[in-house]
């Protein structure tokens, strides 16, 4: 069952649900509590600190309201404001109150409904957030745990290290350009190495590494961004997570060219794109797929479009291997190519 549709989200809210809108700050948060008809249970927001003690205050406040008004479920909603929500979100999840996210743009556009005033304040924002949750306009953030949390942390450290190395290399290149311009090949390509021992705890990792052109950095980055792949019903959900979902560019009588949404985890999109580049360069069957996309008679793709299409195919292959435990089959991959001579026959 797909629980990500707006109807499914609305259906999950009933008279036994307590909706808590939380305005997240760097040091202090504010919360307001409502029922499914947007009736508020308190006269003023709860102010609590971004600390363990503050989270315990919120928990006691929520549990008191739930018991007083006969609520069996609690849905805390918030904006994903930078990193400030991480600790609070983890606390809520660990205490059986899975948080949900609302789009900051929606909050900004909706806050004028009550008083025709776009100004931000600590009382208005939690109410606006709760109203959006009540309308099903929210998403479920994925907070990885266990081995998936460790892999994501390692991947984040790798990206940060790469950024630091790039800055250092740029400084060195500048210095050599000034003081020793003849010496052009000072540094080679620096790459961080992921931990193989950590990845061995994930089933079927070796099946991915058996694909020519797929390395440890690709697999580590993919697992770090996706987490437990069993939480996805199909590869289309993964494609949406990566921002590779296809959206139409139509308006009135104008029929524009379809494009990818770019709404998703940009690091996952980057990992898949880099994997596609590597596979097209090193893997014979993926190179054939790439050439087919670019030269087919109907709807031939441009080079960059073809690489994105290959990246989506990589995503589907990874999903099949990790969910079914199958081996990579080059022949099966090439069945997707409809050769002209086969069609003629």
C-alpha cells in the first residue's frame, strides 16, 4: 500500500489524532496542539529548549494533552530547518512520535490566511504547520538507525573531506600558478576510501560490486543516501527520492520538453550520475545502452539525457539486486535494446 499519497495521509488523521505543530529554532522551539478539526487545546504555545531537558518537557506536555483529550496517536509536524531539527526528530522517533515535514514554501504562503499578514512569529508558524499536516501536505522524513545511520555518517564525512581536499587543491594550484607556473602536475586525483567492513553488514553488497564499473565509493554513497531499501515498494519511489522523476513542462497550449524534477536527495542523484558515467566508460553493455538511447529512431536522446536515463537504469538494477538477492545479468540488460533488425524480422 502506498502511504505517500495525500489521500492516505489525510486518512491517517482522525478524531483520535493529536496534531502538534512545532516551529524549530536554533536554541528554542515553540509548539501548539490541535485536533483533526483544527481546534486548539492550549491558549499559548509551549516554549522549550533544544536540549534533552527541553525535549522531555515537550514529551510530558504532549502526553498530558493526549491523555486529557483521549488521543491515541500523535503527529508532530515541523519545517526541515537546516540541522536544527535533527536532535528533536530523533527524540520524537525514539519515543513513538514519528515526525513529519512540511514544505517551508507552503508555510510561507499559508501564514497569511488567518490575519492577512505575512510576518513570521512564534505563535503563528506552529499553527500554520499543524494546519498543513491536517490537510495531508507533509512528507515522512527518513531518520536512519543502526548500520544505516553509521553509513550515512561515513558518507557525509567523505563528502566533507572531498570538499576540504578540493579547497586545499585549489589553494595549491593558485600558489603554483603564482610561484612556479611550469609545474602543472603537482597533485593527482584524491579520493576518500569507504569502509568495506561496514558495508559487509548489508546483504548482497558483493553482487553490486561484481558489476564492472561499480566501485566501493558508488555503493557506499548509494546505501548511505537510501538507507534500508526494504522501505521502498518499487524503484519509482527511489527515482523520486533521487529527484529523477520525470515531470511535464506543459502550460495551456504549450507542450514543453519533459524534464527531471530535481526534487530529492542531491547526493543520491550525484552518486547515480557518477555511476552512470563510470559504467558507460568501463562497462560494454551499459555503453551499448547509452548508444541505443542516443541513436534510436524514435525519440533519440541528447548525451546528457542519455546519461540520466542510464542513471535511472542503474537505480532499478541496484533495487532489484538488493531486494531480491539476484546476480547482475548483462544479457538481461541488453534485452531492453530493440534492434532494428529484430523489429524487421
